[in-house]
């Protein structure tokens, strides 16, 4: 007989022991699935052409003039490729300082410029949510450091659009 008079399978393991082991293994498999599954797209996901606009309030003027159309762009922390610069424009730097009455006033600093960098990259466009570039998610308003050509600038993403 497979089950003896004491309820043991092959005379060694009880049916209750087997049920407990199956429940524990099922729970472990469920947890493993939950924590290893990723909601980010894989390499199989169709890549969209993206236009990303990036704004820097204040950068050294030498840095601003060093950035050229065609420069490679990478996000500093995760080393994500943001493609190439398609357009660069400069303006007066944006700097807030207290006036004589202690009120914050918008002004600019000598030797500094603001920058607007437009770049084209490949990634997944999630309408009204974000973009995913090389499995990293970015949003409008995200402050990041970019390496552009031989420079590095800190600013924020101001616009994201899909190129048709």
C-alpha cells in the first residue's frame, strides 16, 4: 500500500506534511513571480522616436557655447542614452536673489546663460505619463544631470513628444 494505517505515505511522510510543503512552495513561487516581474518594457517593445526638450536655468557661458547640434547626450546617473542634440538655444541665466527689502527677485548672473536643448532619442512613449529610455523612466519636470558632448549640465525635462 502507498498509505499505511498511520496515514504516512510509503511509511515515511504524512499527507498533511505533503500539503504543507505544497502550500509553502506555491506561496514562494507566487512571491518570486511578483518580485521578479517587471512592468518596464523589454528589448522586444517597439521603440518610438522621441523629441525631448531640456531646460537649464543657469550654466557657465563657456558650457553653453560648447554644446553643439549633433553632440551625444547621456543621462549621468544611469548612463541612459538620450540620443543626439538637434537644437540648442541660449538666453539670460535665471537666478533668484533677495532685494534690499528681502523679496526674491528674478535676475541673471554675469558669465552665465540659460540653455534650452532639444534632442532626439529612441524609447517608449507612454502618453500623458512618461517615457522609458533604456528601461529608465523619465517625466516632464524631472531634474537630471546630462552629459552633452564634453560638458555636463543640470536641469529639467520641459517637454516630451513622439515624432511621427
